[in-house]
């Protein structure tokens, strides 16, 4: 609220006697953003200081507009009339905002047979996080004219973010700028010959593939049951035996995932791919036990997995937090006569003492500390390969690309050469049989 008697100063608003620079739309297009008028020690400007600051800022704005006007007249076609007003600046911030208002963000639009698919919530949240990271790191670039961006500027941002936040974040932020500019170029909002955020030669991060060993998965499910969180065990089982993403498993419902000849027909939210997953005996048993628990609680809900403390669908954050607690129990182990809370406070298995034998209700599994829910898809790939499935057979279940499935298996071979040994063993058996390589000519 403006303080009674406060002076009227251009682009300055008063809130309980405290001045704040509030640029209008034309100034925001020039790259200006609102800010509190304070000294370095945190004290607020007086009315006189705010007036002096405003005069200095006004001169700065006039200089910037004059420079833009001069540049616009320099680039105008010969014979055309001189431009009398500085053109509005279309900034990277403006591009991001327009992009977020497009049908791919706010919801698909249908025009005749043309249907635009909306980006998933996870993808949109990731883009927003990267936009925020860019603005926080380089406010000036965020509000710079898109037409002024070039490969040198974008690569400089990439190197700075790499040094400050890591390679993965740097690559992701540049990719976000690239996607926004590509959209803007197609829509005529950006006048660039080429996308300056593409083909920068950015370094690829080291790929780390993690998958669960058989004893790790068993320990995780056992920990969930001991914590009276069997639904987490159900989610683990669904992940390993269907190879689907966490979001798809949390959203999986009976009416859209009904069995057809023993298979569940699923549509993946990220790619839209339709996969058919044969129901394994392990998964069937977990689902049947979940249904029995619901019948006892008189709960009717189509979701295959529910938060059984509240009998409602899981929220992503709450699920991740609960999964982390289950995993922590599996890492620490549970001693006979010990409560779950006591085990979680230990955080790790107690050190062995001579002459003292520990009786475990759940033996600790320290390696589980690095196993996240997203690793169950890779686990499904590896386990199917161990069972003799080919890459095309595997990706028909998980929806992976052939390249990503092959990458996962390559990392498995680096840790477990037994599969390669088996391949050589099969070749030896073929060679010793005397069978020919092909038909005789």
C-alpha cells in the first residue's frame, strides 16, 4: 500500500512506505525487472534517494532506447522511411513465457484431424526448473534479446553452468533454450537463420547404469512388508516385472490395464507407446494380496497401487519419501526384537563384535543405498536378457529405444561377464558339434 504523502516517482511503487521499482510492459521488454530499492546494508531508500535513483534509471532507459533506435535504422532497407520509435525487444524471458502458453504446454488442441499432444507434467516441470536455473545464474542473459544470442554466448553459459552446477545441468539448460528457440523460429517469433543453441559440441556426461540384483530386490520387498508398507513392495514388483516408469505405475488403473490373454495393455505417458506386458506369477500374487487388503478395508478404487495409510492415490513426492524410508530399513537391516524406528535411527548395520552374534529378522543390504525407483526399468531389461530375451523382445515390454536397451546391457556385461562366458560356451558347443556355418556350395 502506498504511504500517504509519498511522492509520485515514475515506475516506483510504495508498499507500506518502502519503494520498489515496478517496470511496465515496455520496460520489461527492454529487459528490466522489478526490484526493491535498498542500500547494500539492507536499509530502504528514502523518498529523495528513490527520486534520484529513478532519474538515473530514466537516463539509462533513454540511452538504451536510443541505441536500439539507431541500430534499427541502420538495418532498415534502403529507401524506407526512418524509424521514429525504438522497436520492442523480444527477450529470452518473453520467448519462454510465450512457449509456456502454447498448446503443447497448456493442453492439446484439435483442428480437424490434427491433434497436438500436450507435454507431460514431468517434462513441463523440468523445463520450468531449467528456466529458473538460467535466470538465477545469468539474469542479464535471461532478459537479453533473443536475436542477439549467438553460439559464443550460449557456449559461454554452458561452460559457466558446468563449472557451477555440473555438466548434466549445463546441458539441460542449453537444451531448454534450444527447444524454446526452435519453437519460436517455427512460429515466427524469432528471426534467426540458425538455432545458436544447437551443435555446440557439448561434452557427454559419463553414463551410469544401475540395476537391482536379485537379493537386493528381495530385501527391498521384505523391508516394505516389515514396515507395514506392502504397497511399496507392490510398486517394486510392478517396476521389475513390467519395466514401466514410476509415474505410469502410480497412475495404473484396472480398467485401462486389464488383462488380455494374460497380458496388461499399457500406454506410456511420456512416449505414448502402447506395450503389452505378460503378468508374471510374482506380480499376480502381489496384486491379489493388495486386492484382499482392500476388501478387508471396504475400499473400492481402480488404481492398482494406493497409499494404504490414507487409501488414496500416491502423490509423487510422498511416494519418493516413503520409498526412501523403506530402502533405509533394507540398508540398515532389522534385528530380532528391534523396532523399525530403532533400526532407522541406526542408519547402518552395527559393527560386528567378537563373540556377539546378531540375529537378524531382515539382514542388512548396504548396496541398496544407491538403488532408486527409476532403476527398476533397467533391472527389468537385465533380467529379461538373462532369461534369453532379445533386444526387440525387451523393448516391446519396456518401451526403451533399441539404443538405450543395448546401453543398459553393455553396462551389465561390464559388471557381470557370466553372460559373455555363456555366449562363448554356446559357440564352443556349436564348434565341437561339427555343424557347418551354412549350406554347401
